[in-house]
C-alpha cells in the first residue's frame, strides 16, 4: 500500500513559531527530506525529534524525486521540509508532490508560518485578493515582460527579493509601476531584527540602495489604481441595446457586468436620463 508524503511548514525565522503538530508529523515520518539538512537538524533538535534526514534541493530534485517515489511505493511515510515556510511556495517540493501523486501516495501537510501571508497582512494593503509573484526573473526579456504585466495588476502584489538584488528590483519596479506606488519592505520577519519599512517604490529604492538589506526580504506593493468607470459610455451602450430590442433591466445587467459598474446605479442613471428626456 502506497505511503504518505507530508509537506511540513517550518518557521520563517523564529523557532518558537513551529506549529505543535509539526513535531508529531516529523516523529511519524520514516525519513525527512530537507532543503537544507543543517537547518532541518536544528529544527528537529528544537522539537526533540530524531529522524534520518536527506537533502532535497533544486540541484538534486530530479534524483531525489525518484528516490522519494520509491519509498512511498514501499509504504513509507516521508516528510518534506524547506528552509522556511511552506514547501512548493517559491521553494522545492513540486517535484515531490508530483512523484507522490504518480505513486498513488497520500499527500497531506502541516500548515504553519508563511512569509507571504504575514507580509500582506502587515502591509496595510487590501488582502482579500492578492497576487504572489515569487522572485522576479533576474534579467533580460523575461524580466521586462513580467514587470510590464505587473504594471496594471489591480491586486496587491507580494514578491520575494534576495538581499543583494533588492535595490535593483525596487528600481525596476519603480520604473515599470510608477515611482509613487506605495510599498512595504518586510525584512527578517519574526526574527530579532525584524524591520517593516513603508514608503514609495522610489523612496525604497533610494533607502535600500544606500543601506543594503540583510536577511530574508518580502516586498508588498499596492495594486494598480483603477480608473473610474465611464458612466456616459455605459449609458450610451445601454441605449444601443435598448434600441436593439433589449429590456432596460437586461441591458443594464449586461453592461454593468462588462464595465464593472454596479447594476442598480447604472439602472437608476438610465432611468434618470429617460425622465430628463421625457422618454
């Protein structure tokens, strides 16, 4: 009978944030795969867990995925840890999940700390909808295309930045999204020297250009401002539909959906125009 793969969320900085169930899951595993075996052993030691640990990182994923699949096929329980946060989220692990699924194994997880959700939560920007972009492409056409696509994204953006590239990322984001776009730089979250810096992309580029960042960085950028709907154009479209035989309520529903206008507000505006015109 195929085994079980457990994706284990690990602390993003402070070991005290390890979820209580993490120790239980790691104890139940026959083997722990880890992005960084040294850091994994520190975490296991903190939790009082003793289990064999093998590496699982970008450079050996293909080899390890095949090995993991074999263990799962033999019915073993395998845990996967990355350096911080949840496996597969801008971290190794996708290959492990796919290998487990192909082997018919159970894939489950232990939820816990996430730099993505913490950063967007403390940012003060809307968090009901947001887009996680991971790391920007390092250079060239792919980087330019990604930046261009983000310029009009209305949702709050969350990105990871390596300390050495933070200033360059901020400069390019300011050029593509606008120097005045607000952002929040979250550095070393949950650690002793946690810093939450707030300002514009232009100010951030200057600040972090003069004072290079150290440690893990999550960057949150407010979404692109949305232009107010063109009510006059919407009413003209409604009139065209009505002239073509549509009922006013139907026309308003269709146009409101297409243009992102509240249907009731559009209907009331259309009725007001009819009264003004005596129609």
